[in-house]
C-alpha cells in the first residue's frame, strides 16, 4: 500500500466508466492499494459484470415463478 496516492493513477481509476455505481470500491482500489491502473480497472470491470449477471439472474428467476 502506498503512503501517498498517485493522483493521476487515482483519477484514472475513479473516473473510469466501470467505477460508476461502485464508487466506494473504486475509491478503495485507488487510494488503499498500489494496483496498476489496468489491474484496478480489471477489478472494477469484473465486479460490474458480476453485478449485472446477478441482476439478470434475479430477473430470470422472478419470471419463472
């Protein structure tokens, strides 16, 4: 973990489209880890995919009841 966050790195993570809706996780990645931007964005993207997948599953399961 870094003592001083790299402001350019943090800005890139926090302003990435995949950070929208999961800002607290993006903030954690940007400020509390030293992951490179590409890896942090990959984590944001993976979480977004899981969230969307869970929402789709819920919709499908609700329709089958």
